C-alpha cells in the first residue's frame, strides 16, 4: 500500500517535491529500522525514481545514498551510468562498488568517468592497473596525484611507457621515491628523445652531434641509476636494458669502470645464464682465464674480452685501495696499458670510449675543484 500510494503521488507531484521525497526516501531506507516489507517497498520506490524525467530528482536520490555501503546495489549501478552531475556523486563516493565494477566503468565509461574513478578516496591496485592501461593524460595525472591510489610498479612502468612523453606526467612519476630503477631509466630516455626532437636544439648543436650527446648523457645517467638501484631491483633493470638493446660492450665497460659492480655482475649473470654467486666469485676472485671465459660466454670476442679482463683486475686493485676517483683511476690505467701498442678495431673503439670517460671525469673534477675554491675565497 505504501509503494502504491507513493507511485500515485509521484505521477502528479512537482519535480521539486519529488526531489525532496527522493532524498527523504533514500535517507529513511538507510537510517530507519524498517520492517522487511517496508524496506522492499522503499527499494522498489527508489528503483522507480531512477526513471524520473527530472535530473533534480535523480540527483537528490544520489546525494542521499552515495556514501552508504548499505545502499541498494542496483540503484548505485544505475545512478553511476546517469548524466555526469548525477553519476559523479556515486562514482566518486560510493563504497558499494567492487573492483570489477570500477574496472568495467573505466573500460566503458567516458573520460569524466575515469577521472572520477581516479579521484576516489582509495583506488584499488587492479583498478589502477586498468586506468594505467587506457587512461589519458588528465585521468593519469589525477591518479598520480591521488595518495589513495594503490599503484603497483608495473602500473607505473606502463604509465611511463604510454605517457612518458608528457612532461607533467614524467614529473609526477619521477617525484616518487619508490619508483623502480627501470622505470626511471625509461623516463630518462624519454627526456633524451624529447631533446633530440627539439628543432631549436638541433639547430644549435646539429642533428648528428645532438644524437651523440644525448646517447652519451643517457648512458651516463643510466649507469648512475644502476649504481643507486636497490639490489632487489637490479635483475628487473638489467632485463629491461637487455630488451632495449642497452647492454652493449661499451655500456658494460662504462659500468665496470665506474665501479658499479653489483649492476655489472647482475648484467653478466643475465647474459651468461650462470648463477649469480658463481659470476660474482669469478669477477671478484677468479683467475684471468676464468674471467676471460666468463666474458666470452656472453658473446664478447677475444679482442674485447682482453680489455674487460684487464678492467676487472684494475677494478679489484682500485677497490682494495678504496679509491675515490674510481672511474678516472680505472680508465687511466687501461689507457696506459693498451695505448702503447696497436689494437684491433673493436678494441680501439672500446678504448676510445674509455678515454672519453676519463676526460669527462677530469672535467667534472676540475669544475668541482673550481667551485670549492670559489667558496673558500668568498
């Protein structure tokens, strides 16, 4: 009788009165201790109001039920597909949604729907993954700025892959202290690509020179990232670099000369297929022939493996002396040994890179010395 009376009244009542009734009905359903029959009648009345021609009525109902975990699920799901002003209340606030509901809304909803999902008080990991896969720049920016978004490292990397060209998103990603090393390296490459594509920079430096400069800068930054990466992240970083074609002899030599031996050993482990303990043992304590065999197992020719063996021995000596100028020390000793006689072309190219590293390190040291001298004189 209650529902029949309500329906008869709703057919002739003004929209303003229906809106007040819808809000009161929703609050009564959630807050009053109704008998089962009345509760079912109230739910049926709310379901009827979902088709009310006035958006004011549906908005009033949404405002009444949006925050409650006890709201009828069918009402919540229907209101979530209403026009944006109404759906926004529900999508942003309702605790009734399951993870699957939110993923489905993200997949089939509009940009506005995804922004609302990304702005919820807590965004579950699986929902973040869905948004990372399909969200545009605005949705992803909202997600990254939301402290309640449970973003996994895989989702952050996917965002970097899809939208790393966007400077704002790069900034939001790089501001995260917990961002994995492979994602940082990926974003750093995107910065290099952006610089390489700049018409202004190309006109100043020249396209050929710019490509070389950005490659060297990217390599140096990658070595720095590798040296500061937590040990547990190294295998993933190495695999990422291998798939990107970065584990070249020149890059590996750069890492070794810089003393990034944890990363270097992890890279050799990945490329050789040997166990990590065996690789580390050979690098740190193995004899010359064992070291050479290890390096040649990853495809290095004898000409290049000879240089790597010597670099390994030099690194051992430098590490025992706790040398602060590790890079310059190792590079200089390699140059003194191998520049005295003519080398095969492959080894010569590798040694040219080593010499560049040594020169760059000297210039860096000179700049630091000048800065300290200026401070002391001030």
